[in-house]
């Protein structure tokens, strides 16, 4: 199976690859650009899209226009077993005839790549899983003011560029022997992924085949993609 994050849907279609599942977790209207495209409309009836219940309505409209099949889920915020749980409240709010128990709740890890990984083993029961393009960082040498979160970080620190730049770190990947630049958002994503990996099923084998970035963990084996393909050919 090929499971893609929303941003990679169009590149996949350009390469004549139709993902078995495409995942979106961001509620920004900017996500619409990954679905409002001629290639998406041409392949629409073959597409299965997993959308978080806080997705922007324009994304839903673009998917409906393409006649893609939509599957819904909501994120896990807290312990759903407690009475005060917001996750539990969401589940109660989504109960209906079609979903008598509410729509499924998913640990998203803060990004569509991690959410796709979770769905791969928790819903589709797949193992091994190869991660491709999961950098969670920027290439070494990237200027901080060229990164997408920089303007938000700068605004949060009253336009103090010195303080804003302190949120960026150069991180060495001990397995791929590469360096990358990461901001606080990406660093948190990587840490969340490591914690989720520690809690993943014992039967799951995860391989990071990105060959760069900042993601590694005891339960994630880092190897080149060519080596993964040879191992599981």
C-alpha cells in the first residue's frame, strides 16, 4: 500500500502513482491547494481521502468536486476514558446512524506523515512500514527566514530576530550521518513520533528510509530505501 500525506498527493499523481490512501490533519484553508488540481479531479474516483474532522470546508468541497471517497476521523487530545475528556466529547458529538460509536479517534502526532503511519498499522494492520520523505526539518544551509513557520515565530517574540533564531537547531542524524535544521515545531513532531513508536505494537517493524532529517528512535530502524526494497523484495 502507498499512503501519502496531502502535500505529496499531486507529486504522486504526476508520477502516475495513485495512493491507496491520502491523509490530511491540518485545518488551514492552505491545504485546499493540495486537492484543488486537475490531476486530482482526473483521478478523483480512484482516491480515498482521510480527513480530520476539523478540516477546512474548502478542502471538503475540493474532494467532493473530484468525487473522491472521504473517510473521517478526529484527533486524540487526551485520555478519552476520563469524564472531562475533550476526545471523548468529540466522539459523542459524532455519533449518528452511520457511526453509532462515533467516528474513529487517531493519535496524529501533529502532522499528516505521522498520522499516516499510525493509520498504517492501527487501522490497516500493515508491517513492515517504510517512511519516505519524513524529514521533519529543512536542508542544512536553509536560511531561517525562508522557513514557513518563521513569520509566526517572529510575531510571537515581538519581531526580535535574535530570539526567533534561537528556536532553530542544527541536528545531526546519527544513522544517516547528515545534518538538518529544525524549528521547535519539527522538534516537537519528532519527539511525539518517538513516544508513539515506543508505544507501538510489538509486531510492527518501522523503517525510516528518508536518508536524512531528524527522526530516529529505538523502535525505528534507519536504512536507505534501496536496502529496504532489497530486504522485502
